[in-house]
């Protein structure tokens, strides 16, 4: 049996299995902050036409090399909401931007 690994080594495409051990999809994205070792969860891709589903870290039971085991049943995973990526929180202008480029950015920004 494979040894458990840290959440920081999870890669896109790893198998995701439900509580019964059946494959329910593949890892699409890992969310968390490696700098402070906070694992938020993963998104699961279940096929080309389906939208990814978000699984919070508290529903991840075990992480093995190449596999993520969930504590959720297949029905519970199907009941999860589709994942939509959040909007960026901050926009950063390059240091070398000219004054007129910065002015243009501020005047066309939709939420100002």
C-alpha cells in the first residue's frame, strides 16, 4: 500500500475516489496557501462536459501518491455545487507604466 503524502504534492490529473473506493473524477485544481501550510481543498473534474466540483479539505480523508481519497459518498459528491473561480482580489500595474497608462487604467476600470 502506498504511503500518505502531503497536500502540497497533489497534482492535476490525480485520481479522486469516494468513501467506497470508487473513482469519481480527477483533480482539476488544488486550493490553499503553501507558505503557511493551509490546505483549503480541491476541485474535481468529472468529465469533459461537466463543471468542476469543489471539495473542502475537511472532506479529504487520505492523500496517497497519485490518489486523493474523500470521506464523501458518490451521492454526496454529486450533490456538491459546481465550482466557479473567484474574481482576482487585486490588480497590480507594472512599475514601468507611464503616467498616461496608469490614468487610462483608472478611467476604464469598470468598478470605479
